[in-house]
């Protein structure tokens, strides 16, 4: 996963994958088929680990809903500040490939829907508790948050710094809070 995250799909070679995994290219092809199939497995694994981590963070059972939302922002800032695996693999892939590949797009869109649903749920809870304003539709606000997060991740990778992401999430937290 880290090789694709650091280099992107197009720049990753089987030689790089061999070095990272300690497996020969033939073994990787035997297990996964081709680079595309291996990359799909990597994206699914990323979704199961990184995206699900954000979703779990948004579960406000042990804290307020607004604190849960802020915790998700903190996770994103952590990813935005990494030196090598900077940003989000899903966002980086979207930036690299766009919608060229239907199977890859489907995995990314499924993860995106999962994030929007989790943020929507947390926003509804925060609105009900009076932590944030209820003037905005929760799903629209969730879409805005995920879109801002995507942009912050891509910007952090392009600039090599999470400074803009910190400013963006700080401003969003200020806007949301009552």
C-alpha cells in the first residue's frame, strides 16, 4: 500500500513492489494477477483501514458529536502532514486517474459515500445537541466537509506541507462551532 501511496499508480513498478514486499514479481502476479488487480486490493484495504478509522472516529459514543467531528479532522491533519504517504490514497488516486478506470472509481466512490454518511450522522447528533447550528442540511454539510477534506489532502501533497489543511480545518471548526 505504501508504495502506491508514495508514488501513485502510474509511477509504481513491479520492481518497486518487489523491493517493498520482498516478493518476486511473478509471485505478486500469481497472487493478484496484474498491477491493476493488486492496486484494487490495495484501495479496498486502504478503505477498510483508513476510511473506516475516520468513520469510527465519528462515532460519538464516548464524547460529544462535535468532538468526534474534530477528531476526524485531526486524523486527516495527521495524514496531510506525513512526509512520504502524504494526503489520502483515495484522493491522490482521483487526482492522478480521474474517472478513467471504472473499477477504481467505484471503490473510491463507495468510500466517499461512507464518509459522507458518517459525517451526516455526526452532524445530526451535533445539531440535536445544540453544538452546531441546524441551519444547514446535514448531508450538504457532510458533503462540504468531505470535499474540503479532499482538497486539503491534495493541496498538502502538492505543497509538501499540511499548513493549508490546518488553516482550513481550523476555519471550518470555527464556522461550525456555536
